[in-house]
C-alpha cells in the first residue's frame, strides 16, 4: 500500500513539473509579446512628441 502511495506521489509530482514548465513558457511568451506591443506603440520613451498634448 505504501508503494502505491509513493508511486502516486511521484506521478503527481511529474505532472506538476510538466504543468509548471508549460506555464513558464506561456508567461515568457506573453511577456515578449507585451514588450513587442510596447515597442510597436512607441512606449520605449524615444519619442519626443507628446501623444496627449498639442502646442499650437
């Protein structure tokens, strides 16, 4: 019975490790995409013109 419990624990640990690895990849991709969107929108701070104020 103890062997069965230990095997079950190992199986769940393996599944948890796989899940954590997949989530890490997804989070990294989301972060890269967010950074890419910031660069596309000009959020890098290099733009000297204000997007909210106009001086006439």
